[in-house]
C-alpha cells in the first residue's frame, strides 16, 4: 500500500512507524518543511530545546531511560554542527540515537550555500553510520535502517541528513517490510567452543575477576550476570559505565576500577590471573599505564564489536557476541563443568581482596574549616532519594563522587558521559531521561562549571513540564582541573576559579537559585552540613516544577583514590601521598 504525500510528511510518518514518540530539536530553514507535518502528528511529541547540544544529550538520556533510540532534530549548518558533541558522546558510550538534520537543497550542495555544512563528512568518524538523502522516495527506507542500525549490534548514533528539496518533493510513502542490508549482520550468538574454553579457565583460575562494562547494561544482561557471579563466586568490578548492573550491596561487588576506583577493584585487576571482560573495552582510565596493567592475567574478552577485541590488550580467549547471550551460555558451560567436578577455589583470593576492602574502603574526611563536604551531600542524596531514582552526572569531581558515594542497586540508574567526558551532559540528559520514564525521580548531579554549559535547558524543563531535580555541587571552581593543578602543577591555579561561590560569598556570578527562579524553576541553597537532609527533602517535595539546589561546598576537596595520569595502577594513591600496602605473598 502506498500513499501520496510530501517527503516531509513521509519523514514524520516514518518516525511514527519506527516507534519514535519523542523528538528533541530546534527548527530552522532547511528542516522547516518537516516541522509543518510534525505539528499535526498525534503520536510524535516534539520538545523544543534551547540548544541543539541539549537536544542531542536529551536524546541520549531518553535512550538510557527507555532502551530505545533517542531522536533529535536540527537544521542544516550550525544546527547540525551543534550536534557534533552529543553525537561523539553517543558514539563513545554506544548510546542508540537517531539524529535528523535538514540539508540545503540539492542544487546548492557543494556551493557554500547559506547554512551549508557537510555534516555527513564531519560526522563520519563519530557516527555508527550516516546518510545523505537527496530523493524523497528514499526517506522511509533510510529511517527504518537508521533505527535498526542505531539499536542493534553495538548501539550507536546514526545521522540522517535530508536535503530540503527532498522534504518538499511529492512522493509515495511505503514503509519497508524487510530491510536488505547485506553488509550489516552483527553476530550476537557466541561461539560455543570459546565459551567452553572461558568456563574451563574460570574453573582453573586462582585469582579470577569479572571486569564488567557498559555492554552488560546495553544488552540487558544484569540478571544473567548475577547468576554467573553467584554460580562461580568470582569477584565483580563494575566500570563507570556499568555502575548498577550488579548491585553495590552484593558481597561479591568490589566496586569501580580505574583512575578513581576502589583499591580492591584496582588491586583485583592488577593481581588477577584471569580477567573476564564482559562488554568492557580496556579504556585507559581503567587500565592506567597499559604496559603494566594486570601483568599476570590471562584475558577472556567478550564483546559484540569484534573491533574491540585485542584493541588495547591481547585477548587469550576472544568471544564475539551479545553479552546477554555470552553470559547465558557461560552459565550453562560453568554448570556443566561443576557437575563434572571442575570448580574453582578462590578462598585465598577472597581473603586477599577482603583485606583490601576492609583496610582501604572509599571514604572521605570532612574539611576542618567547617565547610560542607561535597561527598557528604552526594552520599546523603543517594541515601535519602534511594536506589529507584536515576542519577545523571556531569563531568568532573562531582561525577566521580556520584559514582563512588551513591549506592547503585539497579541497572540504568546511573547515567553519565564516560568515554567523551562531556561537560554539559547532565541537565539535558536528565531531562531526556525524565521524558523517557516520567514515573522515575531524576536527579542531575552537576558541577558549577558543567551546569553553566547547558543550564538554559531549564527553560525547556519548566515550560514542557519536565520536573527534573538538579543538585549543583558548587565548589566554586573547575574542581577536577584544579585537583590536577594541586597535584601536578604546584598549586598554580591558572583559570579554574569560577566565582560561583567566592570564599567571602559576597557576589556569586551567577547566583544559581536566582538563575533557577528566572527560568521558572524552584531554587534552593544549602551551605551547612546540618541543612543537607532537610534541603534534599524539600526538593523531593516539589513535583510540579524543576528544582535546582545550590550545594555550596568546600573548594578544596579532592577525589580519592587516584591513579595519576599515565602511571601504573600499582601506584594507586589511597589518599594524597598514601599508597596501599598490597600485602601480596607472590
Ligand atoms: C566540554 C568540556 N570542556 C572541558 C573539559 C575539561 N574538564 C574536565 S572536568 C572539568 C571541570 C568541571 O568543573 P565542574 O563542573 O565545576 O565540576 P567539578 O570538577 O568542580 O566537580 C573540566 C573543565 C571537559 N571535560 N569538557
Ligand atoms: Mg566545580
């Protein structure tokens, strides 16, 4: 069945067929034809953002909350280039997303036409795939493919750039019944022999560890992971991207590895004789100096993307497949081994790791000048708000404290920008997550620097009725950069003071609660430890407007533990100038 309509109508009809219910965007000349039929769509809600970067991060937040591709829309030229950061972000963190951009009309392409940018060329390395559509009849098939590519295999962003004359042309609409993509067939089913080999190595290992990454979240494998972990008794570490896929309260969870990981998690990888990497990519923030990472470990590496395997660290047993299927098959293989009497004995290993956990728990000390500790704010937030809420972090110290001091019990409850480390992610991503799952309480945990990059989306949140809550951990400076200046540049604080919370607290630029009020949100401030609980409760009681809380905290707090940049994980500092005693008998 075909129907006559314009390319623009065909685009909106295609979005409806693809199951898109929300589009985050900003109109402009080249995409304008699409905004006309969008006005009439009964099933696609368009949310007018204040910056295209916000539209992109909102689409990411939506994808986290729903598991479905987030959709954003922008016009040609500057609208499209403003999507470059969120597209890169989604690419680095494997977030399913479809970005639709208007392009100048085909006769203008290549002439430096008004608002022409070669967005397909620009985004080639930062999208999973992209399309330039010049003919109206190609629109339905392209949209169908874009959604399929974004959400299958290793998820990622797909950009569809559509020339204005293709949107305006008359066409026949027909939704494709079948996609014909001979070059794209992601392998999801792992090879049985490799899985059995991995199970054998788990049984034979003395010091194994599961290194669990964001792929486990994306594949929805948290239940399978728990079964595998409990069946084997192997310690588990969850990366920044995987916080929550294995409960923090579980006795086998050692916490987060990496630059600001727990001593036990970092130590477990360094001392392991077997690392089973599940949907993780041996990122430099996890491995530290690569040539000294986990020197005695054999590697089993399971990933849906064959390009990840042996990219940074040689895999002794490569397994290409969807994490959920890999882990489910591993459970079967381990059970078979166990019924044949082959089972690992990790008692000595656990004794070693338990000692590290006991002696070096992740903690903090209050400042002696009576100022509020940022860690305390974040810890209390997690305790009061609880494990059902979603916490969406910005980038910097507050992000690391959010990863360390909120207990995550459920998958998808911690949302952040891991690979790219994008300041400005938090507010729009929180907005998108709240739209994706309105029943969930969503807290943005942001920094005073990050917040100033995208806080104009508070206008979107207020006007569209999206009651997110924002905790600005206001230490008055670009804290993570300042921490590096303290540690590696002799305390020379070049350009990191933001004046958002001057020590004499006279003039704050901006004054965040007043800024929030100007945007139609509720604005609160908390400066004393004794007011933290009541302030959080006050913010929780507001459900008809977005809330921004300025937690004015200590300026000098630092994130510990820390593996300094470019150094070996062996040299992790538990606190400044304090290295753990590994007490390793080897
Ligand atoms: C877009 C962008 N620009 C610069 C950086 C470098 N950077 C990383 S953390 C950071 C400081 C963030 O400051 P703030 O939001 O106040 O967080 P804090 O570290 O103080 O908690 C900066 C500038 C970045 N990650 N992203
Ligand atoms: Mg700051």
